[in-house]
C-alpha cells in the first residue's frame, strides 16, 4: 500500500515536470514608452511580427519591440485617424476609420481605398479579410469589396444602427 502511494506521488512529480503551461505575459505601454495616444481601438500583428495599434486619433502606430512609429499619410490625407480595424492582405495594410472610410498603406504611403457615405452607412467600425476580399462593417451595413475597392456586395442591417463591432470572423467555407 505504501509502495503504491510512493509510486503514485513519484509519477505525479515526474509528470508535473513535463507539463508546461503557456504563460501569458502582459506589458502596459504608455506615454513614457513613446506611445503618443494610449486610447487604442484595435491591434494586429504584421508579417514581420510588429504590433500595429489602431489609435483613437493618431492613426496607426507600429511597435517593433523597441520603439513606436506613427504611420502618416501624404499631405491631404495627413490628419488624425480614428482607426477602428486593421487587416493585412498580401503585405498591404487596410484599415477602417470612423470618419475617412477605408484606407490602405503600401509603399510607405496611405491611400484612400473605399469611401463610406456617412449619411447612409454611418462610420466604418471594423474591416476584415474574407476569402481574398475585404468585409467592411459599418453602423448600418455590411460592405464587401475586392482588393481594388470595387463594390461586390452591400447589405443593410435590419436594425438601423449598430454602435460597436468587436470582432469579425472569417469562416473557411462560409458564405
């Protein structure tokens, strides 16, 4: 009996050494770390492992693990953006904004991608890749475009106003 207890305890000890739980660590960033605006609306990670932070008024901020860099557009588009969603397709960054529609960033420049009519659609709340297309969630509709900005689908909601979209999920074979 004592031998069984000792063997059981010994086997538990051996098994516990092999079981490694993943540890999640959180790091808080603020002004002292170089982040100009701490009000974030969305985050994602690019292909190089950089953290892209969509801010509430300072556009997209890229964090490379050491420093923060604001991504700014050329004159005419150089204004503070309230970035509500970020999606990366084929190395290009597409992002939805509250007041400027959908923009994309490539060749180190910000370009207008899809204009949203705020009187009809409201603001762009989220953007996501959907089978090599982009799905845009607004206050009043779902919009699907190709990667050139051509409208493929626009469907109004039954409810006339949605104030928040937390996450957009892509299903592998969904429609």
